[in-house]
C-alpha cells in the first residue's frame, strides 16, 4: 500500500518508521505549503494519506485530499467544531475519511470501559466526577482531543453534569473539572475519577510511547482502502 504523510512532526516520523517496517511505501511527505506542488505527482499515486498536523490547517488539508480523491486518515485534534462541514464535503466529493482523537487500541478499549463505568456511576450521584490529562509540552490543545472524547462519553450517560471546564476557569457545580498538564517527556495520560465522601474509583490509561498511535493509524489506513464515507475507531474495532 502506498502512503502519503501529511505533517512531519513527532507522529509523522513515527508513521514513517512503522510504515516502512510493515512493508508500506511512503510516496510523499507534505510538511509545508510548498510541498503540495513540489510532490503533486507523487501524491496522486497514494492509496491513503495519513494526516497529523494542527487545528489551524487540518480542514484545508482534508479538503485538498478529498479534491484529489485520496482517502485520508487524520489524527489531528482541536477541529471537531468543523466536523459536520467536513462530513458534508466528504459525502459531496464521494470521499473517504477516517478520524480519531486517538488511534491507540488501548485507548479505544479505555473509551469503551469509560462509557460502561459512566453508565453504572450515573445511578450514584454521591460520586463527584473529575478528570485529568497530561501530555508533552509540544501538545497545543488543552484539554486533549482524547480527554474531550472521554468527557463527551461521560456526559452522554450522566444527567447531573451539563458540561466540563478546565479547573483554572472555575467550573460550576454541574461542570466536570478537568486538569490539563504539560510536562517534558510525557506521551499521554488520561484519568477519570469518581469521588465520594468515603472512597474514590479511578480509571486510567497511560501511553508509554507513540508506537500504539502509529500502528493504529496504519491499521486504519489499511482498513479504509476501498471504502467510502466517514469512519471512526468504533467502526474499525466494532465496539
């Protein structure tokens, strides 16, 4: 399978490393605006593009790839407000889009357990919910896309809370307080706590490195080939 890498930061390098080890060919690496023209010929040969960039450019990148007829897997976060717009564009262009806040198999199993636990705990209002996430200092958005996905699933199951807010923004009694930390050398840690006057229940996922993210994105790319529409990790893992 021929892969185009859009964005050559930490994840772009990981994708390149593991794609090579999985006998996938990297036909183009796009890392700045000039590269779209510079590697236009090579880009058109790609079976799938894998996009890890930033919230400010992701929507434009997705549109460009759909215009070229290239299926795209994106792990960029911080743009979910534009998702309905991109889904319509994907449908109009008969394109293929796979998006995820986190491609790690472990994180997505964590999501499934989080949903189940949230449903159980909704019966016990004496347990107050809080959340925290920690990432490397280069992580631009806070809280992380993974944390937002985790919180959204909790809110769907719990009627007491109306939303979430960072602790520094003075969350109200009906808002889940979220601590977002940035520390050197941390790949990604997510925790949700249920605390009552007598005990605490905590659910935690900690990534040791980016290998799980890269392998999951490449798995998604292989799965997406030949499909049309918009997909997520729930479709890939059937959860």
